[in-house]
């Protein structure tokens, strides 16, 4: 009997060690995005990590593995994204499905930030994780009776509050840097003289570029991008949590598809392209299907931007962008207008209608 008890104890200890290792790995993998989301929305990193650990079983739950849903968020009536069905409080309940973990973390922050019954939590000090934990339970985030206590236990056991403090310190340092820049004396333009031999080449190049006329958009090709291109990194990077690369003019789309083991028709679909073969201009190429919503609320139209380039820059599908803003493909929003990326605009932006032959336009 004593031997059997010792065996059960040993197995229990082994299981606990394995669970602890999984949790530490989970924290190490997602601590940075939890701190980023705290800076973006104010949800404490400690709370985000504790909820992720608890709701996803440190990333091992079926719901998390099948749909990247780390926080057990159900569909609700406003959810327009992908969905899966899973037994929870009731059988076959609808849960949100995400293309990757980062999208789940971001939606979790947005969910708390935009729901009225969680607003009082944002008046608390971010380091008050106990207040947040009890507040989440009181607001109805979970039905489990000891939900708040379990969050607090996780935060204490794994010292998760240190990530909240790190995020606060980074934010404070950034604010200090901005304040220092704003207090730096600026030489009067009335008396200043420019010594071109002492100005760095990058600055003179920028100055020359600023004096160039604003380029016009070639509306005959919806793949065109602004001449004043954003500098993108080489290789694969992410926009709106999706894999994307910046391809140069003259690149064969088939070569991109083959290199990344994607069907060419699928690659064209991902990028709202039809019969494109060789890129006529340098542009962003997504390697995954774009999202139905952007990762921010709106985009301010710049000179020479088109609806297509906005979709590519923000990683959002064209049909959703048009729907949110009550636009059609032949409507070109004017510079300075606000394009909504996450929900319906109160009114359509001012736009220019592009004629089918692109010989003339009419303004609204």
C-alpha cells in the first residue's frame, strides 16, 4: 500500500512539473505581445497572461489548438470572423477562431476595452491585478466561482506582475524621450543659415524629396502604390498579424507562390489580384488570406493612395473595407479622409469617382 501511494505521489509530481514547464514556455512565448497589448489598450500584461494560461491550459486546450482562441471568447452577435463550435457551458457553443495567436491576444484586448461592463477596470492602477481579477469575475467574464482567485494564484506563482511593471517602465521612458525632444531648442529660421556640407546625406535626400511634386495615381492598374513608398524590411514580416513580403517590380508571382508553397490562384486571391503574372510595380504581397478587420480603428488617406493600396497596407480584405465605408471599387477617397477598418463608418468619405476608361473623374 505504501509503495502504491509513493507511486501515485511520484506520478502526480511528474505531471505538475510538466504542467509548470508548459506554463513557463507559454509565458516566455507570449509575454512580449501581452506587454505590447498593455501599451496599446491598457489591459495589464499580468492579467492577459494569467487569463491566457487559464483559458487555454497554457496553449494545450483543444479550442486553442484548433482555432488559436487563447481566451475562450465566444462569438457574440457582433463577430464577423471565422468560428468553431465547442462544448462549454452548453453543447456546441460558438467560439471565435483566429488565424494565429497574435490575433487572439489583440481581440482579447479589444474585447475588454470596448465592452461597457469592463470600463470600470480601466480606472484601476494596472498593477492592481487583484482588483482586475475580481472585476473580471464580477463583470461576468467567466462562470467559474473561483475564477478571480485562480488568476491571482497564477500571477503570484509566476510573478506575472513584473511584465506589467516592465511595460509601464517602457511607456514612461518613451514619454520622457518625447518630452525631451519637445523641449529641445529650435534655431530660428529667420537667422539660421544652412551649411550643406555638414548636413547628413539622408537629410538632404529627404529635403529634396519633400520639394518634389506629389505623384499622381495610375488608375489603370489597381496594383499601383504610392511613389513615396514606405520602406519595408526584406523577407517575410507581418502586417495585421499576417505573413507578408514586399516584392519588387518585375517579380513573377508564380515564383513567389512556388517559393512559399502556395497555389498561384490562392496567392492571387489573398492579394485581390485577378490575372496578374509579372508585377508591374513594387508592392506588398500577402502569403495568407487578409483579415476582415484591421488592427486599428481607421486609416487616414494620404496623397496617391488607392483603396487597393490601403487594403494592402492594413492587411484587410477589399470587400470588408468597401462595406465598412459605404464605398464601391470605382470610388477613390480623397487625401485626409478617414477610412474605417474595424466597424461601419458613420458616413462615406469624400471621394472621386474613377471613370471606366480613366479619362475623367467626378468629385463628391
